[in-house]
């Protein structure tokens, strides 16, 4: 609600001065430069809560933990992308914003990326691990979005799609485990590969897609973001590889803790692999991740055509 207050205030001010609340207010209307600066700050504060950007991220892990599986899938797959989309539509055209402010935003995004990747290590709730992973990836998307390069913007755009599919698949997999064993605490799981072999294979693909393994959807977005960021600052992008390695480590740790290790008869006592419905949903998400990971030109050419128009 607090973030919406900033956004609503800007919209009302633009409407009262322009007589309309269309997206092109910065093109067809004249405001003093200081007012443009206030617009940018207020919109950014409002949308950063919806991305979310650290330190406005506290609501997301709690929302994922309290939400059912369907709610987590919708939240990660659709709602988180609204903040990035709004920045893409409203904040990118602010070409007259000084570079110091853009550098500050990039530093905030990097800190959020690094912080969320570190916090994911100490979580014991599986949903919270994936939730902090979502925070890290959304902050990483901002690095490409505000690099002000075509390649970086395309990378952020594709990262939104890739993360939506991957995080939705990860949350759906966690819901599948919760339906069977009624807990999300990571300490109660081990050696699931012996009980759920089909599920373990599919979940492995989603895990490696989460840290951007080549051939998966996320890799295309991450590669383009890094490539676009190199035009901005090679030193800054080099620092971004540190949280990317952290993402690799906690993703593999999660998978290793769930599916390997000694078999525990105290907590997991029955065998039940994917049902037909669960397998159908997971295989659809798996297919999307692999197809767009191997043939990213489908989306890239579509974006180029729309950009030319």
C-alpha cells in the first residue's frame, strides 16, 4: 500500500497537469527537470517494492511461505514481473536522468542480488530458498534493464520470461513434495531419488535452469544481461559473477539435500512418484525451458520486430 501511494500520487499529478494518464506523459508534456526527477524517484520507489528490491523485499518470502502452491506459482510467475514491466514502460524513457542516479540504482540492484543469494544459504524452508532466489534474479534483471543498452534490455526481458517459468516449476515441485510429506523443512528430506526418480530428473533440469546452465531459458537472459553490462562497466559486471556463483552453490546444495544422502525411514516411509497430472504440468514447463534455451532467436526476433515498429 505504501508503494502504491507513491505511484498514485505521480499519476494524479500527471493527470491534473496533462488532463490524461497515458504512458507517454514524458513525451507529450513539458515538466521542469526537477519534477521529472521526482517522478522518477516516486515511480521507482513504488515499483521497487513490487519487484522487490532490497530492502523492500521482506514481504515476498513470507507471502510465499503462507501461500498455497497455486498462489506461489502465480506470485512468482506473473505478479513479480509487473514491477519490471512498469519500469520498462515508464522509467526507461527518462533519458535525461543523470548517470549518477542510474549508477546508484545499479549498485542497489547488485547489493540486492548479492544479499539475496547469501540469505538463501541459511534458509531451512524450501519455499524461502526459492523465494530469495526469485529476489536475486529480479534484482539481476534490473542490471540489464538500466544498462541502457539494447542487448541488456533484451536480456532483462528474456530473464523475466525465463524466471517466470523456472520459479513456477520449482514452486510447483515443492508443492508436490509438500502434498506427500506435509513439511517444507529441508532437514526432513533425503534420498528422494530412490523414491521419486521421474520427479528427481525433472527437478534437476529446473535446478540447473535456476542458475543459468547453458541450454536453458535463464542462461539466454543472463548472458545477454552480462553482455549488455560490459558496455557499461566491465568491473561492475565482474563483481556480478560472485552472486551468480552463489546461486549455483545454493541451488546444487538444495538439490543434493533433497534427493541424495542417506535414506531416512523416520520421515519418508512410502513411495509415490509424480501423478499423471503433475507429470503433465512439469513436462510442459520442462519443454518450454529447453526449447527457448536452445532456440532463443524465437523471442529475440520477435522483440526486434516490435522494436523496429
